[in-house]
C-alpha cells in the first residue's frame, strides 16, 4: 500500500512541480506539434517514394511517440533528480526505488499516450485514413503494452543517470534508431538480416506489427503472440533495469559519486 502511495502521489506531485507553471496554450502545441509533423513528414515521403500506405506510417509513428515518451520519461526520472541535486535525499528514503522512479515517469507516459492519440486523430483527418471504431479499444490495449516495454527500456537508460552525466544522449540515439529499426517507417522485410535480428529484441517492434494487424481487421486473439512477445521483451528489460539501478546505486554510494558531475 505504501509503495502504491509513493508511486501515484509522488508521481503526480513531481509532475505538477515540472509542468504546473506552463500555460496550456504553450504545453499542448509543444507536445503535439512534433509527433504531428513527424507523422506527416514520413507519410508524404512514403507517398513520394511509393513505399507503403499512409496508414502504415500513421500507426508506426503514433506508436513511436508513445515509446519515446516512455523512454525519456523514465530516463529523466533519475537523471533529473541528479541534476537538481535531490537524488541523495531521495535515495535516503526507505521507499521502493522502482516505485519512486516509476511514479515520476508514469504521468509522462500517460501524457505520451494522450498526445499520441490526439496526433493520430489529427493526422488521420489530414491524411484521410479511416479505421473502424471497433478497432480502437484493441489499439489502446496494444498501446499500453508497447508503452510498458518502452518504459522498461527507459529504466535501463535511467539507471545510467546514476553514473553518467547525460542520459539524453543515449535516449536520443536510441529514439533516432527506432525510426528505422522498429519497423515504424521501413517494412521489416526490406531491412538487412542483422537489423531484423536487432528489431526482434527491442520494445515496440512487435507492438507496431500487432497494431497494424488489428487495423487490417485481425482480432486481439489473432495477434496475441505478438503482444505476448512484446510484453515478454518488456519484462526482460524491466528486470535488467532494476538490476542496473541497484548496481549503480551501490557503486555510487561506495565511491560517493551519486551527485558528482
């Protein structure tokens, strides 16, 4: 019960501290503008190149927006505390480390899902893509599972914030690589074999495939193998992330470098 209170109350308090001062007229255009223009850029590039349909790029980049938010939100949950010199006080508490940092990332993840949904709706109107209303609930389920995997990867990145100076560098490289490797903008069967091998072991790849299958008329049951794989990959990254968090915290305490820059 205490861990849940730390997770939700601490997360909401931290989120308000970060964004409560921003006007909605600044917040929403800033959050929505980037994914909207990214979706439209790749959709029109795909039209010009004759690669795939608008629906292909719409789904791929909308899901990518969720993943990027999960990675950056989780990554900066640790690095942000270190940058503001509050990490030592935070780690001195007896609360669960996972609850502490996941609570700080969870509001950002939920914001990412809302932003992706709004971007999806806006771009579907612009591009003239129509999906049956019966697929929306299934797409939400796939989005949540994909967000879990991306957040677990973000925990691995966030753990580096206990030792490194700039988590954003790692997150930017991975987010940029996902534009290609995850299959969001390039069909997986057109990628070299070694890239497909990497794709099969990272979050989002199987989630995007499942979402496209549902958009084409398949049911949740028919894409359950993809969803289970996505959830399994997320679970592996979660375990690795927790292990790295404990390891780097121990090393930081031993060498007294938790807040050293």
